[in-house]
C-alpha cells in the first residue's frame, strides 16, 4: 500500500479547513490545516507536504506571498513586516 498524500490547507476561516479535511480525508488524503501563512510555514517545516491549498486573502502574509516563500525558510516572526518577508531570499 502506498503512503497517504499529505495536503496542507491554509485558510483563516476554520470552517473551510474542516470542510477540506472532511472531503479529502474521505478520498484517502492526509490533511494538515493552518489558520495563517506563518502557521503554514511551521507545518511545512515539521512535515513534507505534497500539495498546498491556500486562501489568497488572509491577514498578514497572504496566500500569494506564502506561495513565493521557500517551505524550508527560517522561522518567521508573526509580527514581521511585509517588506522583510518579501526580501528574505
């Protein structure tokens, strides 16, 4: 039997994360949820994921900025300003 594919769902609305979790788990995926981009980066440091599904509009770092941030980036300060996050590479 093959290993479960891991999907990270990032959304500031917990109901959305629970909905994805229910549907994808029923389809045989392992689902990890995060309520914001900083939490998502922490989850990606803890475990490799096969797919990230993210909300675009979120407080702080949005989904597009998350997609542009390397998964193995050093820990980010939740209060960091956007300029520093964009030029972190």
